[in-house]
């Protein structure tokens, strides 16, 4: 086994007396699609928020490619090659799809402030390069009909795709998807499954997704982690986890 | 209907995209340049004043319309720019250096307010900036050695590189040039990475941070830049007024600036300019109207304030996207006539956002 891309060791997150996550340890291997499942309140999204530095971990260690994540400020996470989508869609509502995707390029060089002010030829070329990268994502996700539409007028399913596209525009190494299939119809979910396959195979991006839709998990995940009460309950292939007695108990009560 | 047939990306983000744009803005530029040949000195003075208001409104638009931070205290930055400029000129600093310095001083003041102010949002931010404006107004009144206190401070005559800008025509051209430079600079900024970062911070701080934007720095930077541009307007305003007293920069001016950006339409520089023109011209229009109105109405105290309030209420109720929104609709009507549908611009909720995590 090669060195893990992301490693959490004994991580905990406490809000006062509430222990959202306690003693969580997990690894993400490069090139895999890892699904994180678990009942509501298991700490799945909190885990994402810890890794992307929305929350400060109360204890434990988090390493991404050898970098100590607990020392990285929130706005530098993207620069390391970590991107994410959000459970409740955090798009820039009063901007166009194109602007949203261009915002995904913020971690790359945008030019010095005086270049931006004067719109120098070098900056125009830089903007064109960013635009070309964005267009590649637009083509990949078939967003071209919506390119100049305002987010505020888009249907839910398209917003989900735009958010995925924005994360891809940051050219991440590790992509976190927080419930990518929630609110999508079966057809959209099938599209999503193909995209996740392509993201891994063609773009070489490791994917970690928090998901409830077991058909999607079945279709794309190499490995599944089931969380319950802030810690890992079971880990393995889809069948192994689904047949794990503890997992069944956690979902059905027992 | 218009379809984009761009063959290069740079056509997509050009400032003047279409041949008509060149014609329209060319016509506008020609009109503005030719104004001194047919307008009286009084009109020219008013036009220069409106141009100064345009600059100040653009400064506030940057903050409120693009970064989503409300400021009820921008008159303070106008005042700081004006007093700094007047004081520097009285110390013998040439105008060419004094104006940028005054803008820098206002920007520094903006940073000083911005650093604590970004911790609060919305209404609370409005209160912090309001308090700041009141403090500045009082400080100007008290600090006699520099500002002349309530007695006021006379502003030296404008002169640049040996040329006098004191004549209405010269001052008008100067204001026009500064306004155009500021507008182009801001437009360039807004269609680059920094401008997108502003919009990102406005619409979702969480997502902006997740994409690698330093939210705090962008917010403080926007505050400083906005204050600097507004201070620049203040420096020009000093020459327009000629004699500075604290009561020239009261809460009313702050409110007028807010009115300009709201009536103009938040999130567009064209809106800032339209709003500034309307609010700048309104007092003159009202005073002209008074001659025609029945005596009871014309002599009514606070007629101006009433009209301001009525206009604001009208826009909030019927055209929340402001003059710019109205303009876009009118343009679409003309371009697509007779195929225009009223529903083209109707904002429909494609779905209701659930508020699960909030």
C-alpha cells in the first residue's frame, strides 16, 4: 500500500459538552473513490468541515500529502489541492455560471493588482487561460446551455452540477462531495455516477463522497466507511459494510 | 435577440462588446466633451458636481454593490478626502500630488474602520459606519488647528502644472477625466480576479474561503479601496465647494450616497452613475419645479427629503434592480421589438432553498 493521500488520526471535535466527532481515524488512498455513509448526526459533514478547516479540531492529527492540515488556514486549503461541494449548495447566487466557475480558479495566479487595474496584455492572456480551463469543465459537465445564466434562476439539479464544476475548476487532487445525489432524480444521479467515474479515471482526482443514496455508492465507490456517533463503525467494500451487524444496528436501531 | 458569435475569449470580456456600444458610448463621450460649448457656467458647475458624485457613488457601489457591505458613513470618507486635500494644498503640496495623497489618506482611514468593521454584518456594520461618520464629523469640528473647526477652511484655487483649473470649463474637464479614469480602473478590476473575489465574498463567504479566497483580506481591501475612491471624490468636492465646513459632510450626504447606489441598482457601475445623476440633479429640478407648484406645496419644509424618500420607496417596491435594471429591460425591449415578452425578466423561483442547516 502506498502512502495515504489523507490521513486522520484520532481526530475529535467538541462543541462544549457535545462530542460531534471523537477518536476518528481514517485514511484516503490516492486514486480511490471512498464513500462515507452513516445515519444522520454521525459526524460525516463535520468530518468534511474539519478537513477543510471550517471547524477547528479539538484534538488529533490530520495530514494531507504530509502537510499538517491543522496548521493550514481555511483559505489555503484550496491551494493544497483540496476542493469540496456543500450539502446545501453554496453557489454565488447573483453571479453567472461562468463567473462561478471562474471563481474556482481563484487559487491560481490572478495577476498583480496593478495589472488587474490596467488590464495589461499579460493579464488578458492570463484571463484567457483561466477561461480555457473553465470551458473544459463546462464541456465535461455539459453546462454550455447555462453558461451565461444567473445561478438565481437555475433549477436545483443544474446548481448541483455547477457546484461540482466549480470544485473541478480548482483542479484538486482530492475532491469532497457532500451528498452529491441529494435532491437529484434517478437520471441525474446516473449522470453523476458516470461523471464521478470520469473524474477519477480521466482527471486522476481522488474522490471522497458523503452519500445516502446506496445505488450511487454501489455504482462508484471502491471502499465504504460507515460512521456512527462521531467514529468509524465499519470499513470495507460495499457488501462488507452493508452486511456488517453494527451498521444494520446503527441504521435500524438495535 | 442577440447571439454571441465570439471566436476568441477576449471578445467575451471586452468592455465594449458590440458595434452599437461603440456608437452609443462614443455619442455620450462626444456630448460630454462638447458640453462646455453650449452649456452655461452654472450648468457646467452642476455637471462637475454630478461627476464628483458619480465618483463617490462608484466608491460606495464597490463596497455595497459588489462586496455586500453596507456603509452609512461614506460622507466621512468624502470629508476626510476633502479636508486632507485642502490641508495639503495649504501646506504648499502641488495639486497633482495632493489629490492622490488625499485619496490614500481616506483609504487608510477606510482600512482603520474596515479592520474592526468586517467582524460584523448587515445592520451592525451599518451602525458601526454610522458611528464612525458621526465621530469624524465631530473630530473635524474640534480639530481647529488642521480643519479650522466650525469656522471652516478655505480651499486654495485649483492649479495643476501651471494651468489654472479654476474656470468652470477647466474644472469640468478635470472632473470628467478623473471620473472616466476611475470608472475604467474599477471596471477593469471588477472583470478580473479581485472583482470576482468581491462578488464571491458577497454571495457566500463559506464557498469563497473554500476556493482559496482570504475573505478577511478581501473585505478589508474592498473597504480601503472604496474609501480611497470616495476620498478622491472628496478632494474634488473641496474645490467645488470652495470653503469647507463640517456641516457639508453630514449624515444626509451618507444617505444620499446610499440612495444613489440603491436607486441605481446594486451590483453595477452603470447603476452607480445613473443613481448619482438622478440624486445630483434632483435638488435642482425640485427648486425649478417650486416655481410652478402651488404655493402651499412649494413652501413646504422638507420637500426635497420627501421626494428622496418617495423615490426610494418607489424603487424598492417596483424596481428592486434599480435604474440599471430598468435600463436593461428597456434595451431588451428595443432590441427584440416586437418579440419582447414581459416575462423575460421575471425572476422565477426554480426551487425553494431549504434552510436545513441555518
